C-alpha cells in the first residue's frame, strides 16, 4: 500500500506561508489605496503636477519653462529697458501661486519701465556668490533681488560635495532643460545669445554625496530619484505613508532637505547665521563692483504673520521658539548684513504697523500660505494672495527702485 501523497503546500510550508502573507499584503494595500482615494482631503499631485512641452499644470496653477530654462515667459534679451531680476527658490519659482501670480509677475505688471526676469529653481540657495555675479554679468542685470526664504539658512557646504541644485547657473554653451517643481534636481542653466539655439548636451554634475564611486549605489540612487516623484503623485497609499514620515521629521525639527530647521530656533545656531550672511554680503560686494543694485526680500513663515497658524502648528507638535514668531530670525539676519544692503522684511506686508498683534489674529490659517493643500505641512510657500501682499508691499515701498507710478503702471 503506497504512502498518502502530500500536497505541495505541505511540502513547502514556509513558502506557502510567505505566499499567503504576500497575497494578503497586496490585497490590504489595494483596499487602503481605494479607501485613501475616497477620503484624502489634499492634492497628492499638488507639488508635482503634470508636465507637457515646457508647461507644468498643478492644482495651484501653471509653471512655464522658457527657452532660457527659467520659470518665466520668454525673455527678449534685446529689450533696451533696464533688467530687474528676482532670484530665489521654489517661492520665486511659483510653487503655491503659478506663473502670472508671483511677486515678480505683479512687479512686471505694475512697473513696465523695467524688464523683469524670474530666475529660480526648487531648492536653490545663494551658495556661490561668484556664480551669482557671473549670472548678473551674463544677463546684464541692473537690479538684483535675492528673494530670501528663511530655510536658506544653511552652513557652508564642503567644496568637494557641492550639490548641483544649489543655485541656477549661467551656461554659455548649453541650452536649458525643463525643471519639475516637485523635485530639487539640478536647476536649468540660463542660456543666452547663441547658446539657446545650440544642440543639447548633458551638463556635468557633481558627484553625489552618497554612493562615492560605487556604480551600483549610483544606479539605485538614480532609480529612486527617477521614480519617486511619479509614485508620489500616483499612489495615494505611498503618498500617505510618505507624508507621515515627512511630518515626523518636521516635528523633530528637520527640513525636507535634511538640514536642521535652524530658522525656527534662531538663538541656537549663530554659526549658520554667520555663514549665510557672509555669502549674501559677498554677493552684494561683487554685484556692487559691477554697478548692480543688490536687494534682499526677506520672506516670512505663516506662523509669524498669523496667530491662528501659530496655534495650529504648535498643536501639530512643530518646534519653534517664541522669539522666532516675533521676528528674531529676521533680526539675526539683518544685524549680520552690511548696512548698505537694501532689505525689505516682508512680514510688514501682512501686519498692521500700529497693531501687529491684532493683524496676526485677523490672518486665518491657509489664507496667505499653502498650509495643508498638498502632501506636506507647508508654512513657507505663499498662495496667490500671499504673493500679491508681498509684491504690493514692495511696490508701496519703492523697494529696489521699483516704480509703480511708471508710465503704464498700475
């Protein structure tokens, strides 16, 4: 009599168990994906959008990439008007507002006596004053506004690991390439003159800080960077888990870049303030030598201009000092900048000079800053209303020589 036959499941119990767990895991993930698609109350593609032919469509508006590789309408570099450049990071780029509704767009509309250029990239910072001076020289800039976000406060980078995304760059031999507003990849170079019409070449990039010379690690890193953005804007489950992880890091006091959020605790990081101010002062010096007017537009965070927002972020467990809310970060920056630098503290755009506390109480959460419209806690990207407030304050002050009363202005 033959022995009873055993099934394959009995022959391989461990593999069977793993298979059952895998099937249940996939089924659970699909159910959660469906539930989240029906219940999430924010746009998972808020920062990513959809890019087609140099235009990125997002829930907050469009971002255009011109032939010079910058988020702006096309530039006429034969225009005889003096050029005013707005230079900065994702706020200047237009995240939260879109082209046509940014600070630079409002100034362009109000002061037709100048040609206004927007030069920006997600994650850009004023890390290299010499590069900024070269940019101003290449584009024949007359006035240069550095739109300084408070998270621009960073230590000097090690020279051998300087990240390619630290600043928009001048490229006289390379054309520009479109940039995605959701990923701080290498910013598009500014191509001018004949350079914009030359064949596309791949620009050299710095060696990544992670991976060294290991080609396998470089391939893994490239794969993650190439696919993470797509997964973020398509999978509700992945986006939800990613948001929870980012919020945890935010509550621990870190930026999305991985840097400590030193701007929220201004009294604890004087060396970072010193290093950042030194770079800004050096840029001012170099531009002054080129007869370029250099100005700094110092942006606020939402909890500084809104008492309800301050209370909301404290409820979420975000660590920030009371003196930060009162403007200590801006004061620490200002006292380190050279006296000759023209600075506009944009907190004033949202507060009543005579009764600032009353003004803060009147400003609701999410009115002037993105807050929770996308997949991050966002207190530093102004909405269209926020951009307009800041631009109008700059116009009213005649900041950096802006002339709202110029012929044709509004």
